[in-house]
């Protein structure tokens, strides 16, 4: 089953716009996340990752990821290393094995398609959008909904973490994250 999904992933993105992985270095915030299995990305879900930093290593053959995950109401920082495999797919072990493809890298927004195979063999596809800012425009929200639909993920399974402009979802434009983090406070979205 995983091989079929990987083949679909590779074929589906063979014609995708190329991205420059070197531009991913820096601080990022999770803006939205979705999954075929909604439990995985709900609050306290094992794959509701709150991105904070990504760094290319070894000419981007590896990417270091610093994320927070909330479990039982408490946030925990994790660092994971994704390794580049064939066809531009990265793999990382976190809550099972994850296969990740960078879908887009434009205007300080990164989008990823991922497939998670957990330790029980459950396969869950999903999309994560991270940004240098904290909001998506209405056209970006529409693109996210279309990307989910194309992959069989209902748009109702999208969870907006930071904000989406005028979609009546919390906007964080005026929050200075460094105030929380420098003083030892928990991440405000964790």
C-alpha cells in the first residue's frame, strides 16, 4: 500500500514547479494542516506539528526541522532530520515513517504533501502549510482547499493554526512571538 502511495506521490508531482530548497532556511510558523485521518491533526493529535525552524544540511540532502507538538495539554519541542530520497521525496521518522514532498515555495509560504505510516500500519495523507508570516490570503486558502480535494482530503479536514486573513480565524499579525519565547513562556499556539 505504501509503495502505491509513493508511486502516486512521485508521478503526481513529476511536473510540479521546481523549488529551491535552499530558501527554506529560517524561522517558519505552521499556518494550516490537514489530514485524511482528522484525529492525527486535531488539537493534541500526534501530527499537529507547529513548525518553528527549518535548515538545509548537506546541500539540502537533509533538512533539520524544529517543531512543537502538544500532547496531553503540554507542548514538547522536537528536532527531526528529514533525508532526501528518490524523486525529491524526503523521509523522516516521527510518529511512524513520513514521506514528504515540497509542493510549493513561494512568497514566504512553504507547502508540503506528506504521507504518514504510523506504528500500527495506518496510512494518513496530509498537507501542511508553513509561512514566514501568519496568514493566508483568500486565493491561498482556495489553493489549499483545491490541493486537499485533489488528494482526497475533505476541505473540512483543514485546521488553520495561525490565521487566514478575513476568514474569521484568529489573526496573529500583532503578536510578538519573541516576547513569549524569550521569557520562557509556552509557544502561544501550542
